[in-house]
């Protein structure tokens, strides 16, 4: 999915013709579920978008739009500040990882029972932001950072699920990284890798931006 000026998207996939989907008019909402969260959303107006997605995925699906990301879905209240929201993302607006922590994790995997599955690429963890130049696991201690012109709160470490064991290119599933995270990175009952982020200011972040640890 490629974002277009004005908010629409251009969908493309192997073996299909690209499709441009404009932002739908808010003429009524439908309930959608994101993991355990239920939220209202707006469907794409043109049935072509639903048919395109359904044909590619091999399932009857509909394409939905978050028309009001500022109020529709609050961040987990256990960790949120008043007014913090998230759109269709997993649980928080962004996810941060570090290259040093991935290197450390891959070293642990190489010493374990499933060494043949490593080294794992960063895409197993699906981060929005990857930071280099830190010590391994340094992000565990961050509570507020700046990336370029944008300041972020770091509310909690990211507990990882079985999706991380799936090769993003082949869809084959193994035991890592959860096996090794379970032995070395079990914190507060979760197998953790990376940190969730909530922006405290508006702006644009870019590849190569400096990262400043504020707290």
C-alpha cells in the first residue's frame, strides 16, 4: 500500500493490476475488530477495492478506513496518557527496535537449540523505527526520546507473539525467536523485543535522523 497525496492509497501486489483507492466519504461506519479492540471504521466506497483485496487474499474481506484516528481508538488505558490514540496499528502508534539488540539476540540464538534458524532479519519484528549506534538492550531504559523533530514517549516494552516465528518471505514457521526470548528476555510475563512509541508532537521523521535520549 502506497500513500498518495490527499490520503488515498495505491494497492499493488504480484500478479495483479495496481488499484487506486480514494479516501471514502464518512457516510456511516461499521464495526471492525483489531485483536480484542472493537472500533468503528468507514468502508471503501467502491466495491472494486473489496473485490481486489478478496481476490488476492483468497478470502472474503473488506477494505476499511480509519476516518477519525484522533478519537476512535484509545491506547491501552493501563499505559496511556489522556487523549492518546492509535489507528489500525497493533496497539501503539509506532514500534522501535535497535540493530544492536537484534545482533545480541541472534548471538543467543546461535548458541541455542535452534541455531539453524538464525540469524533472523529485522523484518521478523516489523518495526516502524530501527535505531543503530546503541548498546544492546539500551532501549529497555528509555522513557522519552526525540527522533529528528518529533518527541516520543516510550510507554512499554513490546511483548512478542507467534508472528515473529514466521519467515516473512516463505511463510514457514519455526521456533525462533520466541524460544530464545523465553530463556533470556522474559520480563513481566512477556517475551519482549523492542519498545512501543507514542508521539508527543507532530512532525516528520526520516531515515538518518538523529535520535536523542531525553529520559
